[in-house]
C-alpha cells in the first residue's frame, strides 16, 4: 500500500472523528467539514488559525486532548488557546456530536415541555405540535369514555319503575298508623290504551320535537341555559325521553353530576334503540301526577274517576298541566307543603296552563280549533283523596307529617314519593280520636244542613293540640273526612283569629312597655314604662284611638278611628277606666287597641312572632289599629304552639309532627329540639295569670275544667265569619276554630260566610261551640293525669294610666253607658272614677241589620253574652252615619289578611 494511503495513527483526543471536529471547530470551518492537510498551517478562511495537529500558536505547542471528559473541562476552563473557536470545539467534543467510537447521542424527551433550547418565557410556551397532540389526545379519550359509557348503560324497564315501595307511618307510641304510597296506586297500561289527546297534550306542552329528536335536544338545552343566564325563568331542556329515564331510575334519585351524566347517555341509548311509542308509554306510566297517583291510569282515576282511555282533550290537558309539578298545579292545593300552594293559587296557575296547552295543540296542528272551542270550562275534578286507608283523620295526619319531612329534612318530595321510609310521628292516637269525638259531638247535636241549608252548610271546624314541654303536635282535627274534605283545617285556612290575638298585645306591653307620652314626634325604646296588669285604660265605646304623642290616629284619607266595643258597650262609667286584667276578661276592644298603639304595633307583631307565629301570608300588616284585634289568620297549630310558649313560662319551641325518619333501618332524619326564650318567666306567667281570669269569670267560663287551672281566650271576627277558643294547662295547649267556608276544589273564590243563625244560635262566638269543643276534648285528654297549677306570677312593671282623665271641653258631655254618642267627637268624662264594674254585656244587632230583630246594636262574639266587636266594621261612618264596609280604606270586613281599616276581628 502506498504511503499516502496509509492509515494515520489514532489521536489520543477521543478518536479521529473527534479530532476532525476539533480541527474543524478550531479553524472556523463548518461542522463536518474535512480538516486541513497534516502539514498545513491554517485554513483558507482563517490563515492565522493554528492547526489542530500543529503547534498552538505563537509560543504554543501541540497539546492533544486526553479524552471527552478532558475536552469538556478544557472547553469549560478555557484551557485551549484561541478563544471561542477552541471552546466550541471542546464543547462539541464533550457533547459527542460526532459519530466516532465512544460517543452517545443525548436522550430526547417524549414531551418537550418545558422546551429545551429555549430560554425565558419561550421555555413555557407550548409548541403547536404539543397543543395539537394534546387536543387529539383529549378527543380520543373522550370518545373512548363515551363509547364505554354508552356500552355500559342499560335501557330502563317500565316494570321495574313501577315497583315503588310504601311509606309506613307510626303513632307516637310506635304502633303502625298506615302504610301508603308506592304500588298501591300505580297501574301500567299499553300504548294503545293511552288516548291520542293525552299524547298530543304532552308533546305540545313539553317536547314539540319529540317525534324527531334522538333522545336529547341540544337546542332545547342551549335555550334553557341562555334563558337562565339572562336571568329569565328557570326552565329545563329535558326531552320526554330524558324525563322518562329520570322517572324510571329508581335505583338512584340523587341530584349529582355523575347521575345526570349517566342519564344523558341512557337517554341517547333509549332514543336510538327504543321506539317512540314505547318511550311515550313509559313516560306516561311512570310520571307522578300528584294525589299519590303514579301513571296515567292512576291519575285518571284520582282526578276524574275514569279510565285513561275515556279521557277527553280537556281532561288530558289538565293531566299534562299537573305533570309540571302537582304541588303547585293540582287545583286542590298543598298549603301544608308550601303556603304558596294554596287551593286558590293552584287553581289559578292550573287554569292558565290548561288553557295554554289547549291553544298550543291548536297551534301545533294537533287539535282543531272547532274541538278546542268545545272546552272553555275548567274540567270538574274528583275529591283529592280516594284511598280508603286515608279516610277520617289519617289523611290529614299523613299530609302533615309528609310536609314536615319535606320541609325539615334532606328527604325530597321525589324521594318520599318513591317510598321505602318509616316515618315516626308525634301523634297520640287516643288524643286524635278524642278531639274528633268532641267535634263530632257538637256537629251532630247542633249543625243541621238539611234543617237549615242556608245557615248550616259549609260549616268547618279545625283543631290542634301541642305539648308545651317539647312542641310535639299530639292531635289535630283537619275536617270531617280526608277523602271528602281535602283542606286540612288544622293548618292555615285564612280564618282570622280575632281577640285570641290580644294576649300578644299584653305580652308586648309586659316585655317592652309603653312609650312615654311627652308630645314629641318620636320616642326611643329607652323611654318606655313596663306596665302592670292593674294599669288603666279607657273602656269607652267609640273611643278615639290616639298615637303615643296624643294626636288622634287618622287613616290616609284623614278619617279618625273610633273603636267600638261589643254591643256598643262602654265600661265603668263615668270614668271609663278599666284595668288590663278586666279588659282581657271582658274582651274590651278599646282598651287593647289603645294599648297596642302605645306599645307600638311593630312590637305587638314581634311579640306574636316571638311566641311562635310566622311572618308569612297569614300575618296581617301592622299598619292599622285593628291589628291588635286579630286580623291575622295563623293556623290552629301555630296558635296552639304560641300559647304553649306562655304555658312553659316563656320558652318557645316550633311545633313538630315527626320525631324520626328511617330507611332500610338507618336513620335519615332525627328531630332536634331547639328552645328559645323570647319572654322571661315574669312576662309569660303574668300573661297566664291574666288569661286565667278569662276562664274563671270572663268570656271563657264554658271552658272550665273542674279541679284544673286553665288559661285561655275567646275570639270572634267582624261579620261573625270565624270564632276561636285557644287555651292551655301546663301539660297541653289546644286551639279550636270554627267558620263557614265553601272550599270545594271547583270553587275558586273561597269566600268566608257569616254564621248568624248557624247551629240554631243567634250568633256564633268563641265562648260557644269552640269553647265547648275545647272543654270536652281537654277533659278526656287529661283524664287520669295529675292537675298541675300554673306558677305564681312575679311582680312586673308599674301601674300606668291610674289618673283621672282631663276635664272635657264645654261642648262635650259624658257618654251614657247604654247608648253610643251621636257625634264623632266623643271624649272621656270629667266625672271622678267609680270602682264599679260594668254589667255583663248583652248581645244586640245593628238597627239596619235584617238578620236581627230589635236589639239595636252590634254583637261580635267573644264574651259570655256575645263578646265584642272587632272594630268599626259595618258601623256608621263617623261623618256620614252610613255603613262603611271598609274597602275604600284598606279594609275587608275581616275576611282577608290585610288588616283593613274598618275590619276588625274580635271577641
């Protein structure tokens, strides 16, 4: 082999390739370019650069590298002469970029993030390859999840959806009351047996694209989201398919994202694999229509007493209406669940939607205008309860307990409807029967609808008993029969409570005191005087009611308030001074209306709420003086609970009806007692002591229990449209109400009727039938129990008003006690007070009242002989002498809840 082709010796710097790269780097040649010949002194591009194989420059000598590590150190330490070129050569040698033996390439990361070779913010900005890869990976993962989810979900079976269980209700002693719900009222029918009118009504009302969509409606969901984002009415984007899937999934009724996600895929699968006929039949057979009716057949029987196949388009539109939510669209109403779901409000909502559905069917071409015009009258409905298990008082008890569970636990209405719960109530079976017997005794003996059809029809009674020591509702009377009369009379009915509200006025005076009168325009709460039961107020009939600064109260039209008493009775002439105990005993309106003004109507309202009443629709506005006379309409349950606060020396507990709820042996709800102390024992015990005199020798003597102390109050409203007695012993507080009200579900007006002549009595007042029922029931309910006396009341407050009134003006004369003054400017007499008490009041009627004969005055219940009149309702106007019903002054003749000007429940 020739010399010039002989293989040169290997350098010690890591190999020929490394040497070549080092020479290339040192000479400034591009990477990979061949080095200059061995004898060359430089390169064409850099004549002055030293050769890799030759001396290192002026004064330098050749220093071969000892290997890759040494080259790296040389590059780092700058030991190779010649500046950056040599350093780059050393770096290249150290990185092993060549192909020579002993050099390995650097490892590359699968995901180059943070990005190598970048500095600063550039290291953290992902490349488009990375973004694209992640997006594709995400889509692939989602498709995989969707595919797996779609494959795993199963199409629900209608037969399984029909297997709802019963709820079992128990008495307070643990014995079973009733098992109701679930399969007891469900029947699956075939698609062919579902009338076309029902299918059309549901499609027009809920899912117009049902025949075209694939189980879900993306546009419907989007519209719902947009509408809610704009602050519009909350609405769903669910199709009929989705609703069917929701109804059929009894294994999971939780409101979670996982459940919703799963339902979505089930709906898609159902939409692709199940026929529209089966979906529609499944939905209508599993939906809840209210009245414990599951499925179209049960609903047809519950609402119309007919089979589903016989329903007409109007009836179908009504059933499609209640599918939106029976609680708020069943015309019968569910006020025990929500006061907003009253029969009147529900009927208005139902009628509006019923009409809308029929019109939508015409618009969608599913109903002809000719057929639509046949149905202009709202369909007639059956009684809401037809289950014989719910007859008598059981239906009312179940409704009350069910409402309590829904409103006070985590158990939803939907979950409760599916059944499987054990509900342990506070109801005492013996007391429930005793209360029903006491009411029926009066009803059978006195109420004769056939004998007096214009007086004794639509007579209603309500009642409730609450244990003062724990707030447990031990008994209620909701009406004659829960399967015939739906409204629970123990709950809010709209019947005003009259003078049974006066104890709250007294409690407010004991707790807050009366505002000191100094003629100023305002008074702070620090300038008050706590009153004593012996404090004196005017018992004068047609008393001018004054503000605390001495000015006469006037309404917005400038009319003065002249407060009347029952039978136009004035008390204790000529001074007319009467203490608060006597005024409560005789139920004197003028004294307690003025006391309420002196305390402040806001304080009176607060005291009522402190005792246990609710500031809801049943609470009248505290803007008129008659507020103190009971223009509010709380339920019998609430009144019994509020008086129980006084019975337990000021300790307040909300009434409750359910102690515990279990499912599958596990407790899902447990009542926890919450005790408040809004009144001191001194305040509560003094209220009780005053109310004792009402029963001992006042308007409530018919409620006396031999050998037991009783405290209570009668109440009768203006127009004799309701009457009450609320009373208590230390062991039990009970409220009884009586009124006339046609509350048939087809009657949207629900007007209270007068009770003049009802039961053969000239007038109904709290001291008559309500007090008699109270006495009969309490005597039996407390039989065998130890008679416990009330605590002795401690001293409280000071006597106010025990000063002779100022002398009258020369033109004024004292009013005779037996006749009202003909002038509107009556004032108190200047004669010295006399210790005599007024004679017992007697009933009388208005001179122009055709119902009365010759008594010449107004009576309005609440005393032994007729009680008192709750305000100037129906009295002559103080300026014109004409009857004034009060409607132009905010009044309502004691019928509604707005505390009208001339409307005053009393007695």
